[in-house]
């Protein structure tokens, strides 16, 4: 990467990384394109930015199409996670047990016909879960892939007691991959520009009823690709571990800001991607603070209020005092 990227560009990039809505992403990308130094060394980056912008505009358009076929869920909280899976695998039950939402749950398929959001608390962080209708060979709501593509991550919910296993899971994976929303364990190194791969955890439900040999088959098939979590909505087994795994997978850190001379505000942490710095936090708190910031003090780990540089990488639970 060329060394001469401007602070404006980096700030826009930071905003892009932490953006949650299409609009935030688009305006950040536009600013990145406007502020990237225009010379030979950045030609590839410029082309890449233009491509990403075109894709985002296209997606934004199709989401808010006049025909009313698109359905979206406004992102809230630190991240938006979709629940995807075959019919009757237990998606709605999982939403109900992890959030305060009250989705319809039944032992017959296609009970869920619209996206249903709910807020899951992981410690002091809010994470939005969105329950979706099933994906099956005969059924895929036309708006569903678009919604999946716009999410930050996915839980691929699998019922180990299903008689269709593993075909029903494969159908979900194949249909979403065909719709450019592949469910991946790790983001691959080179991504087809039309694809929007979703970091995915596999949630094996109904642990209270599942036979060990069925779970073993799933482990053999998918264990090298996804982090697998076994849960039961009936006994609540595995639910805490699932929350922790979700938080880890999101690769986020939460930090608490503290005005100089005042107590730390623990009520609402700022949530930023891993690797983001004090400067990124300042940008998030306020544009002006970012511009005027002299230094910061950090509490956390071995630090007890020492000064740190702008490029100090924040760690989960750090307390940060920004000095302008
Ligand atoms: N025993 C047991 N049954 C479950 C569990 N999770 C879901 N179910 C049942 O599985 C059926 C389908 O659940 P639902 O949440 O509607 O699945 P969805 O179609 O994927 O949303 C319902 O009868 C649920 O009561 C679980 O952890 N244990
Ligand atoms: Mg359902």
C-alpha cells in the first residue's frame, strides 16, 4: 500500500469499515475515492474503489426498488446477523431464546414469512439477529439473498434430527452462493467482486434430541470449514458459548470513552473493528475531536492512563480519554 494516503482518506476508510447502513458505506466510499491521491501508484486502488461503489449503488437501488419486492431490516446495534437454514431447523426458536423477540414457532415449515429482527445482548454489547424464512430447493424468497448480503455475518442453523441431512443444508449453501451471498467460515483471499461472502458460524440445534452419530456426520462434513456450535433451545445448553463465538467471529472490540477529568461512561461502549486505533475512535466520537486531538490516555491491560499515540490499536474493554 502506498505510504502517502492522506489522513482524510484514512478517516473515510475507518468510517467505511465501521459503517452499518448502505448510505454510510456509500458516502464513506465516495469520500475515499475523492480523497485518494491520484497517481500511478494508486490506480488499482482507485479502480477497486469505483467497482465497490458501483456495486453498492446497484445494491442500494435494488433494495429500495419501487416495486416493493425488497424487504430490508434497518441495522441496529454493533452488527447485524442473519439466521439462515432449511425449514423447521429451529431458527425462530433460536431468535426467541436469544432475544426479546416473539416470532411464530411451529413444527410445520414456512411459519416465518418475513424477516424478524431481535436484539441479543452479549455482555454490554447489542447485536441484532434477524430471523428469516427458510431456504429450500422449492423455496427462496426473492428478497432474501439481498438481505443476507447486507448483513455482517450469518448463523447457518442446522437440525441434526432432520431426515434430509445433509442435502437440506447443502441446498441453503448452494442457493445463497448462487445468489452471490456465499456462507464462508473465513473470508477467502480473493473474492469474486460480485460476491459478498458472509462470515458464518454453523449452529447445530436440538442438542437435547440429537443422536451423537448425526452430529458426528456434520462435524466430518463441515468441521474444517465452519466453527460448529451445539445448542439446545429446550435446555439452553451451549447458548452462552454461542454468544461468545458470535462476538469473536465479528472481530470487534468495545471501548469506553472518558472525558478528561470525568468518570468513564460505561453505559454504551463504542464498538469498532479489531485493529482500529485511537484516531479511528476519535473519528467516531466526533469529527472535530479527530482533527484537534493531541493525544489520548488508555486504561486497560498493563496501561493505567499512560499516553498513547494516535495509531495505538484499541483492545476489547479499553477505556480511552481523548485530549484535544
Ligand atoms: N427439542 C427441541 N426442539 C426444538 C429446538 N429448537 C426448535 N425446536 C422445535 O423445532 C420446530 C421448528 O422450530 P422453528 O423455530 O419454528 O424452526 P424454523 O422453521 O427454522 O424457524 C418447533 O417444533 C420447535 O419447537 C430444540 O433446541 N430442541
Ligand atoms: Mg421460523
